[in-house]
C-alpha cells in the first residue's frame, strides 16, 4: 500500500486507505497490521496524556485549599493516569 507517512504516526489518508482496502475484501499484510496496531497504541497514549494533563490542573488563584499535599495529590493523579499508557507493540516490553 502507498501513502504511508514517514513521520511518527500514520497519516489519516493511509489509515483510511487500509480501511477501504479491507472493506473491499483485501487482507492486511503483517507489516500493515503491525502499523495499524502501533497507530492505535499511539492514539491511545495521546488521549491518556491529555487526561493526565487534565488531572494535574493548575489550581493557582482558585478557591482551593493550597497546601503541601494538594500539589503532590495532583501530580500523583497525573502519574496514575500515565501508567495506563501502552508499550510500543513492536518493541520489547
């Protein structure tokens, strides 16, 4: 298949071409299937990072009890969310 991006992550056009190819009865080769799985993992990790950043809200100048524990709790919440990230599928764990 052509149209594969050389940058990290696959282009939407490439992913759509694979979807169309398969929906028309084609089968994915080993490399294409691994590419697709890796892209799913990358996109999941991007969403997880957004959730982690949201969990680490900057509560400066808000009605919040600021103490030595509040910052640690917010950092811990973000770290806990980041633990959900997947390992790259083509790399050893």
